[in-house]
C-alpha cells in the first residue's frame, strides 16, 4: 500500500531502476507525483550518468526535485555518517536521504542494509527497490507476475545486488518478507 508521505531517494534505487529501463516505476508510484533527490545523491547520480548514459538525470523531468539540505539536516547527515563509517564520501547519499526524511517527515528509499538499520534506529520509514517492484506489481502492473519478474531480471542485468537470484524468485521472497499478500 502506498504511503501518503513524499519519498526521498538514494542513488542505488534511482540509478538501477533508470539503467534497467524502469524509472517509470518511481514516477508512477511517487506520492503526489514528486520524488525528492538530496543534492549529495544528485552528485552521485551525475557521476553514474557519466558511466551509464541511460541514467535519467533528476531535474530533467517534471517529477523529481533536487533538494539542498538545511544546516540541521547536514548535522544529522554527519551524525549518521559517523555511525556508518567508511571513506570520506562513502554513504553520504544514504546519510542525506535519512536526514532529509527525518527532518521533513518523508519516506526514505534505500537499498543499503546498514543505512536501513540507521533509518530504523531514527524512526525513519524506508522502502527498498524490491518493495517498489512488489508495489508496482500490485498497482501499475495490475498483478502481472511476468512483468514484475522481468523488472527484477533487468535490475540484475545492471549488476545490482539483490537477495534473490532471478525474477522467478521474487514472489516466494516477497511472501517470506511479508510484502505479500497485500491487505
């Protein structure tokens, strides 16, 4: 079931759906028809676009908005970064998403498991790419299993790590995770 709160996305969710040719999932599902992209994530997406020309740039369409973090959000971003560790620029996008979601009351779209743990610890609701595909299956795909399975196979073809081996594994996994059956 779709959230009423607007979504803010991390790089992985956005770029892999874009590279796989399924960016319309974000456009179709985003509450209010708008997806927020923090400026640090925008920088990461731009870097990905240099390597993968099929990545759609945020701001080049009517449904994405690039957001600059406030001072308070930057402080939280750095706090989350301290918890996640890594190199100087590692995890900045995920941390920006969590900070933006917490301060603005948004839902975070994250794939990095450690970032999801940080979001949960800060009472930030989050969804991952697989949740989005299941949501698309139940809404915009009108329960077309083949279409949802193809999205997963296309994501895997981009090199995206997923906890399933193929599109055929999606539905068993979704039931195990509680994403299905839908209420």
